[in-house]
C-alpha cells in the first residue's frame, strides 16, 4: 500500500472540510488566479476576499467526504485531487481528477445537500473555499457569477457523459488519451494550460490502470504526437485529436 493510500484510510475529514486550523487568507497572486473573481463587482469581490480561505492538504487527506453536510464551495489552487465514490462492492470508483483552476461541488452547494462523493488529494495540494452562505449570496445578486456557475454545470455534465464513454473503452491507450483530454479542459481547469503536473502513478489512479500500462499508453500517445512527456508532467500538443483518439 502506498503512503497516500495509507493516509487515505487513516485520515478523517474535519467537520468544515477545510482543515480550519491550517487555513489562511489568500495571497494577491492566489486571488488573481481565481477565474470567476473578475466577473464580480467591487462589493462582491470584497466579500469574497473576506470570506475565502486557503488551506494546504496533504496526500491522502479528504477535502469532502460522502455524507458530510456541505459548508464550502471549493477550488484547486495547486496540486491534484480526485473525485470518487464507493461501489456496492466497496471498491472506489474514480469519477475525475481535479487539477489547478478547477472549482467543484456547485450542484451540492446549490441544493445544500450532503456530499455524495469523496474529494481526496493525490499529492500535497492547495485548496481554496468560500462559505455556502457567500456562494448563495453571489447567486442571488451577481449575473457574472451566475453565468460562471451555469457554464460550470454545463461543462461538468458534458465531462461526466464523456466519462461514461471512457468507462466503455477497452483499449488502455484510448482510456488514457480521453482521460488526459478531460484534465486539459480549458474552461473547467484554466490553471493547467498546456502542461499538466502529474506522475504516471497518479494518472494510473485516475484511469484505473497500472503504472506500467499507463507508461506504455503515454509512450504510444507521444509517438502519435498528441502529447509530450516532460519532467514532472505531460504537455498536450493536440487536445482535439487526443479527445477523439482511437487505436488503429
């Protein structure tokens, strides 16, 4: 068992989900990297700056856990998270990865439900969050914020439809290609750009493949000139071809 997996089994999410004892205010650079903040007016930005908290999360720790009440709307400032659930057989099912720039859980916050999924750090990450009350306050008054949330929900729906298609793919190279294309989504994950900081082992966790088979798939995609494997990450060269990649 890896250290991350051991930590995942032993860690307990705090009641707020934000590891409050370690949280702090956002820096100017962190605020500048939040994609929806520029859509707000001065009063709205001021409330967000006062409410928003930032926290480091260690590998294996949970940001959200199934059954816990929603308290925050979250975003990834740095690192890599995964969204997963447990099957009827008790095996984890990974829905998607959450790279930098991604904000998630807006549907749960809108309905003020308990979480129906786990959000867990695959590596040391930095997560931001605004309180559910501030989220609803913005929904009630900000057209720009509503447009961002609507776009998020629409793109997320498309992402999960694509994830169902990926589940039906039998060739590992195709699974890796489609999964990588999803992680480079420019609207859902604007902080990624063209280079995704991810290891072969982390990608294997998300796709459901061994590290060795993931490495073979990356090599095949690199030969096809769709990606370039670089030190510490993967650079996308043609996202559209990657998104529809087929073997043969």
